C-alpha cells in the first residue's frame, strides 16, 4: 500500500477522533498525551486538532464554539477557507460519542508510524543506491529509525530500578521534612486534629472515600475539611450532586459565623447574627473556594470541569458530594451492567483524576443498611459501603462518619463517657498508613466541628 492509499484509509479514523473530541468535553484529556498534531495526515483535521490542544493547554473548555474561535485566532485565512467546522458536519452526525476514541487514536498513531516508516525507507533506498554510501552508517541509521518507531508504538512509560526509586523517594521525604520544619508543607490538614495525627491529613494523588448513613453528617464533615483546606491557602473545589450552591454556602456561612442555618432559612436573624454573617461572607470572599452544582453531570462532565479548573490553577483539593447520585449513562449494549459495576467504574475514574492532577480527592458515599441491622453500637465496617465492590479496592482511604446519638446512645456502655455531641471518624482503610478512630465534637445543628476534649460535656 502506497502513502496516498494509506492516507485515504486513515482519513475516516482521523475524522472520528476529531468528532469525538468535539462531542465530549473531556475526551481531549484521554488522547493529548498520546496524540500529536503531526500524526494527522489531513492538514485541515490537523489544524482543528491544534486548535483543540491550544484550548486544553490553556485550561479552557472544548466545544464547537470555542474551537472555532481558536481556529480564527491561530490561522484566520484557513478558518475562512474551511468556513469553520462546517466541513465536518456529516462526520459529526455519524459520530455522536467518544466511546471508542482511544481505540481510534491508537489506530491513528499506527497509520502515522507506517507513513513515517514508508517515507524514511524511501529516503534510505535513495541513499542505498549511491555507490559511495557508507554501509555501516546506513545500517546505524536504520537501527535508530526502528528504535524511534518502536518508541512511538508504545504509550509513554518509565522503567526504573528499585534503587533509583528508593533514592528519589528518600530525597523527596527528606525535602518534605525540611520544608515542614521551615513551616512550609504541601499537606492538607482536615481540621480534625485526631484524624490529622492519625493519617497526616489529605495527600496528593490519593482518593479518600468519606461514607455515612443518611443524616449522619458526611456533608458537614466534608465542608469542614474544605473550609479548613481553604484557610490553609489551598484552592478548594466542592462539586455537589445533592445540594445547590446556595445550600452549600448557607452551611459554610453557619460554620464560620456560628449562626444556626435555620435562622437563615426560616427562623430569622438578629442584628448580632447579621453582623456575624456579614463577617463570614467577607471571609468566604477571601477564601479560594469554588462551588459547582452537578445534579445531572456524568463523571466525565465532572472530570472535564475539574481538568479545566486545574489547568487554570484553581484546583488543589477536590470534594465530590456524592458518589451514589452521579448520573450514569448506559447505552443499549450496557443495559445489563449492574449498579455495582457502574459505580466501580466511576470510582476508578475519580481515582485517576487524583493521580493525573496530583491532588487529594474526597469522594462522599452512601452506606447500606447493614450497620443498622446490627446490635448497638452499630459501628461501621467496609462491607457497609453501598455497592461496595470496587470502592474499597480503589480508594486509598476509607472514612466512616459515626454519631452514637443517631442510635439513641448518650453514654459509652463501658467507660460511661458522655457521647452527646461527640462524633467519630472510623479510618477503616489507609493504604499508606495506620487505621483507627478519630473523635471530634459538634454542635446540635452539625454545622460546627471542634477538636475532641473529654472534659467537655
């Protein structure tokens, strides 16, 4: 097959990749580390891909309008010649999903390698026909060509000896210790002292699942962690699938001001309350907290928004409230997929987000009813995670929110300790550290958390 025929074979695949990128908001992040613009044989499609990459690099959303704007900015004459993206109209009607974009991208890379091989071999053929050609040098060039093309065939990876990794790990650990001693650190403290002492806080690249029964207080704990992270100067993003932005802010205002959220909703506020609330609003105005309501978003939508914010430097800690309400889209071929598998797939994608962006991600999740069927004190265990199949395997950390008062317990049956206003975080899984229980105190409305003190009643 000659180069012209190879380009013709590859054209539908290139069109499918571009259509997939224009159809799905976050598909570019699946291929941009693998696919370079020069790999497109068709110059017009290469031009569109360059526009898409420029948006992704700048942390801007990718859709048909933004891509056309980028095309005008990069090469206005080419944009006018193509009349924007109208030359892709038929392809966009045929390709309505990015479901197979990685497969299409791999095929595109394969055709690029074959074209490169064909061009290079033709050059070597011309060189080989010369009587004065140095055979040893020509063979060396052919060997280098083969190695270069083999590297193109394999997605980027890195093989290192254990000793190299150990050296780098120790250097990093020592550097972090020196930074901490100098008052500089990249840890994210949760605001629950016992938990921070037990786990060291939230760590980059790790997925923490924060679970609890309904009304146990998992959203309150997550917001408390988010507020404390923002007070440490971390850029916090709180995606809520359950509460509106106004409801989230109402809780944050109550946490900061100490004014009961019920006063804001229906009881009314006094002059002193309003003064406290105004100060709370001013603090929120200074804090780097971004809110988003994701009621109908899929995990792909959430990922696209997170990637955009991260590129803009507005995301260093991510909270998602909560897993079991994230929208699941099933095609006809996936109708038999169970909820367990679907949720497991979502958790895996969120874990990848944490690794790709190198940030801590806290994912809230619902517990099943098994804990309530057990005898008091109804302590949670890992199997209580609703649709727990992949969750406990994928998560780096699993935390359970527990309040004895919810089960009618006011005193510890063994120690007789007063449990009113005492909450517990069961650290049931910690891939890189110890497990245990962290205690905290809370007010009746569960809007303010403080460190545990056994002397308080």
